[in-house]
């Protein structure tokens, strides 16, 4: 029989996990926004809206220290950060567009170099997904092959029920272990009916057709048309669940400091600036072209996946109103 959990017991599960020492991350109020952030026992979940930023920060932090150094009488001492010390983590109430993203990013973080920071966090994290029952005009997950009830990437998946509470589905072995370990908090779903899933707008995109157009149109005037509006602010990349550009810098003095990895964005003017002063993407049309090419051609060429889950955050946040779905629709129609 299918299982269910009440909202009260979901909160009890969070409190129990926190008490046992796990890091629990879920959507919570942060000023005027909803963000995925660590939860303390007793804190309320916000289940009514998509968080402003994606859940990728749980695996790929905005900024993290990867080593520290200090110069003393005996020379320079370097201390590496040990990923084995990262805590066991449970991501709660993760929307399908966010839950699907780590499975996309796994490819690049374990490709020509094993990123132990990312991989250790992935290994130690369980994802409890949550189906969407409402969508706005920016949502387009169905256009890129996902759905508001997509279980891909979740270990446990929650579907809101019409009478309250959630139907629970164990998607992976990790999810089955969570279900078994805390079985006292789960009951039988019985005849309770799930709420209807959200209905994002827009037609499904023919991604193979889009890729074929990108293959043949590196010098298309479309890139300049978009670049005439693009501010190069990077908001789209920083909010995206699948964008993963980063930079590494040493910060501090000759005596002591740290090496840190921080998010970057291919839309920034200095992203490809060489030490010589040459910049192969020295104009915004080249940078926006790279963004689209990376998401729907280059990553597909290398890994057989596309870098978009249709969350719509880039559409909502763009200060000049660039709509990636509209751009893809235009390419799809060519």
C-alpha cells in the first residue's frame, strides 16, 4: 500500500533529523524571499512557492574554502579541507526542477577530474522531492522533458493530498532506508486522492531540432539581437539549478590566507579574459551565444544531457525581460 505523511509528522521528521545531527535544508522564509536554507528544530517550511534560488547550493556552495595556508618560522603550512567532515544532509521539499539538476551536474563534476567536494556532498545527501500543484507563466519544465510530478533526482517523493498531508513514494534505495528508519511517522495512504499537478504553459520543445539549429548557426544574427538587451549581470546563471561555472582565487596576505572556489558566470565580461589581455568572448553577443550553446549543444555533445530544467528563475529575474523559453521557441520554429 502507498504511504503518506501528515504535515505535522513531516515537521516531526525534520526535528528528529536535526536532533540526530543531520543538516536539514528546506524552503524557509528569509526576509521577503523564500530560500533553501538550513532548518532548525521547530522552524516552519514554506511549501507554497518555488524558492528564489535553486537547491544546487547544497552540493555546490556559492563560495567555499578548499585550503588554507600560513607562513611561519618553519616555512609555509598548507591545510587541505577534508570533505569527509561534511555532514549528512537531507534536502526537504525540493521541487522537481531542482531535484533533477544534481543528476545533470554529476557528469561534469566527475568527468576529467573528480571534484571530491561536490561528490562527497552528493553521497551524503538525501533528497525529499515535492510535486508542484501550481505554476506561473515562467515555468516550462514540461517543455524540456520534465514535469511538476517528476520523481527524477528524488530519493523520497511527496505528492500533496486533497485532504492534507502527502503521499510518499520511495524512488531510490536511499529513500527506502529513510522510509524504513522513520516508519513510525508514515501511515497508509488509503483512498486519499493527490491534488492535480500544476500545468506549466508552452509547447514541448524539440530539443534535437534546437541542437541541430545551434550546430549550424554559430554566426546567426539572433545572438546580436538578444545581446542588444542583455545586461550581462549573471542573475540567470546564479539562479539556475544547472549552471556550474566557477573561479578559484587565493585570498589573504603573504603570511596567511585561503584558496576559495566561488561561482562565476559565462555572461560576465571578464569570464574568458586571458592573462595576455586577449578575450575570445569580448562582446555580449558571444557571451549569450555561449550560454545557449552550452546548455543545449556543448553539454549534450559531451554528456548527452541539456543544462536546463525549466524552472523559469532566469525569466523571472532578468532585469531586461529576456525569456529563454521564448528564445528557444523562436529557434524551434526555424
